[in-house]
C-alpha cells in the first residue's frame, strides 16, 4: 500500500469533530472516505487502483485523536462492514489505538517517554501535550488512516505528517513508548513501516 | 474508567477502559490506596474491558510507588484483552497476578 495520502475530497464525507457518535455516522456505509472539517487534504487524488467497495479512509486532526475515541469508531465501522468477531475487533482496536497515540505523541508532538516516570509526571506530560496541541504550529497536523481489505486480509495504514522515527531503535523499555511497538507486533499478523516511520501498516488475516 | 473501593480502601475494583485519558482518575485512586494501612494493595480487574500501553505504564508506576513505601501491589483477575496485554508486557514477572 502506498504511503501517500489519496483521499479524494469529492467523494469523502465530513466529520464535525464533536463526538464518537457523529464520527460513527460519518463512517457508516456506504462511506469510503471521511475528512474532519477544517482539515486541508492537499495531496493529489490517485486511487485508481483501489476497489472502492473495499476501502475506508479517515483524515483526522491530532487534537481530535487526543480528545475522541477515534480508533473505536473506526474499528466499529470496519467491523460492521466485514462482520468481524469480537476477538478480532479487540485486537484491531488495541493496535490502532496505540498507532494513533504513537503518531500524535511521538510523530507530531515529540514527547519524551521519560516525563512519565511518576504519576505526577504523567499528569504534567498531559499539560505539556495540551499546550503543544494548542500551538498554531499544529493547526493542520493530522493523521490519515487507510483500510483496505480482501476476502482473507485486512490492512490498515496509519500515516502522520510528523517527524518520523526509527522503529528498530525503539526497543521495549521497562516503561515507555517502546511497549507500544511491542503490542503492535503481538496483536497484528504483520507490521511494517514506511516513509521513515511516518506510516505503520497493520495486517490481519481474516 | 470506573472505580469502586472496598471497605478498607486497600482494594479497588477498576472497570470499563483504562487508557491514557484516565491519568487524573488513576492518580486519585492511587492516592487513596496508599492511604490505607494494609501492606498489600489489590487492584481488581475482572470487569476491566480494555487497557492501553499508557494504562500499563500507570500500573507500573503505582507498583514502584508502592514498593518505595514498603507495600505490595497485587493485580487480580485480568480478563480478555487486559490479560493478553499483561502477557505481552510480561507483567507476570513484574507483579503478583491473582487468576
């Protein structure tokens, strides 16, 4: 799956950013793409290779990922289309949630895990997160989720336009962001990275 | 995340979802647990449906803070996704986990 964003604005629904409920409505079939209101998706449309019936794309702001259960709404939409059982929905939700948080906290906000060594530090890190999210520098920071599926396989790509990272250098620590990557590997059937870590592709056998 | 304390405040039942968004609620839970006089603190998880890496991290921090205070933190009855997350993170090597 190409890491480039190929959301086509002319065929996308809009999400108002207010709640999980409105996001679920925007993602409900027959939607194939959804863009949060206020985001500019400026990449050129390609997508000619895509079977429009077997895809779902979503472009959301990093502010909404922090405030709303984006992963749960997206997995619900995919699960309903594919008739997924609860065990697989739980696995997908677990890794999509982690991938979205990685994209926001590390890809975009460059948060250091060492801040969160005490419960007080955890709270302080959230104050720092809120401050950075409010910065004009992040007014157009977004994450794009692209799901593609066939009869026996589901691929979900999570792409951020942040700084990227080196997956092989991010090893599991006693407590830190490294655990998130370990969870991706354990709950997916395949995990790969593209574009200097800005895109993670999560694979599931159906 | 929803929390319900037992009578002696050294045991809490956590239900629902425990994620990065629950930092304030969990700090309040931890503060109350640490005020109890019992040596062993129990976090009952049988009704917890979902945990993320940040939730795991907060449990580890609570474990360390309990240890510094000469206390033990026990995790009880994790199920489903939570149990699998504990296995992936090798929590059985870091905590006493009651089945």
